[in-house]
């Protein structure tokens, strides 16, 4: 997959359309925008699902003799269902975008503990 992420987007488009010229029009009149700080994924043989939402930090109610414990609630707002071919194209595109971002702004550390200032 590393080789595919290095291919320019126009080359990927030619491969996906069988080398034909394709005109693309985008209708975004009914588009909505959401924010998500969390996701989960699931899939079957035919398709994959991505649920997007917000992690809400709270605490579970205290129970007899036990203090309340911190808890994260994943509030799912939107689900995207796509076939595996579209999912692979999305993965390639995301990898390219992240690589460009890190080239410009530096590597992103995913481990929160390592990002914390001491």
C-alpha cells in the first residue's frame, strides 16, 4: 500500500476510471458539516461502516459503597457506509493529506501522554 500512497491523485483517478477523461461536477447545496473527535468502524464482506461522533467526558453514578468513576460516552452523530473500493480510496487520500500536513507542520504524536507538557 505504501506504493499506492505515493501515486499522484491524477494518476489514481486515471487508474480508477480506466484511463478515460472524466468531468466531475460537485453539488454541495445540501451539504452539512459536522465535527467529530471520535469514530468507530465495522464491516462486512460487502461494505464498511464508519460512525462519527463526540466523546463526552462525565462520570458514572455512584453505587452503594462505591464512588462515582470517570466515564466517556461516545455520542454517535453520523454513520457513513461505503464499499471497500471507496474505503481504500479514502484511506489512500487520508494518508496523502496527513503526510503533507506533517511535512509542513511536523509529526503528530497520537499518544496524549507524550504530547503533555511537563
